[in-house]
C-alpha cells in the first residue's frame, strides 16, 4: 500500500478505507478531516488501537462525572492544576496522581470515548483523509484493540436513517454472496442472532429483497443488518453467475465454517467468536 494513501471521503467511504487498512494489516495513523473537525485514528497491524479528536463532545472529566467516579470539585481542581503546570500533561494522569480516580476508571472512560468517536465517523459522507504509515502523533499509555469489522457492525447498527441504509444496498434485485476469509488474516467478529440468521440464508442467489422478506425482521431492520454485514466485508453483491454445483459447494463450505459457532451461541443476544475485552490486553 502506498505510504501516501489519501483522498476524498465522497469517493471512498470510511468503512472502505478502514477495510483497506485492516486487510493490509497496516500500522500508522489515519487522519480524517471534515471542515473544522479533525480526527486521528491509530492502527496497529490493521486493528484500531486509539483515536483522538480535539473537538470531541464528551471529554474524560465529563464522562467520569457522569459515571459518579469524580466530583465536580475534584474535576475543577484537576483542570486548574493542569492549567497551572502544563497543558501537555493529560488530565487523566493528574486525576490519578491526586488519587481522585484509579487507572481502571480512566481506562474504561477512554475506551468508551474512543468507541463513540469512531462510531460517529461512519456517518461522515464528505471530507478528506490521509494515512501516515508507521507514524503516531502521540504516545499513548492506554490503548484499546478493536477489529475493523466490529467497529463497522456496531456503527451501522446505530444508523437509523433509512435513506442512508438504502444507499448502501440500492439494488434490491441483486443477489448477495458471502466473502471468503483470507488465510493471512484472522477476524474477531461479534454478530447478533439476527445477523447470524441472515448470514446463513445468503447463498449467492437470493436477492436483497428475498432476504428481507425471509428474515421476518421488517424492511428497515433487515436492511440495517445486511448493510452492516456488507460494510464489514462479510458479504458482497454477487456479480458473476454460478452453477448449481458451485452453489452447493459454496453452501457446504460456508455451513462447515459457521455451524459450530452458530449452534453454540444462537440463543444469546450477542455472539462473540472469541473472548473479548475493551482495553489494551483484550481484543474485540
């Protein structure tokens, strides 16, 4: 991948860019700008480990207050201390040094802050991006470990605009197929029961409309699930005709790969393929 990967979000969607970096197992920083908003997303081996936006709506101190982990007086004191010594010193570190919070408290809110920021990016339909290979603007002690697929799945689950969802799957008469898992990349993916059910129905022949009708979820909900699976790179439009034999072989291979996990987790609301955690040591 070229070190100067850059372009317009109107031509390349952010989920597409995230998938490109994940498939290439890239390490570095993706800078994204929309008008005055700038966000930096850190990748390590194709996984998201940190994100920062100077104009984030919810800051660490505010989130700790909302969780009841910090009083208003403690927050005010920490902010005043930061202003008096050096703005380059993180507010969270100051609060830990004053014994107002512990490292676990800080890790939890930073994880939530990063997730919310990244989810909000998936709604951007304009702006520009540039990837800085093997570069991080800052050194972070607290990081997370998120798979691109899970970020996209959760981000699309939060989209409630029907028109945006229809833009992702504009042709209801197009058949869908399951994308093969590359041998050079492991995927840690958490699917919900409805998503598993839809995935199991995709055979390369059924159209978007047929899958919506068979799902029993209603148009909007089924469209949301299919759009999430498509953006996560798990399914795509079937553009080539396939023989009956090829179709059966594909179904057998697909079922062999999915059945064990599906039967094990089908009664749960969320079905993780692997044990996941939110901070540094964990994977999601």
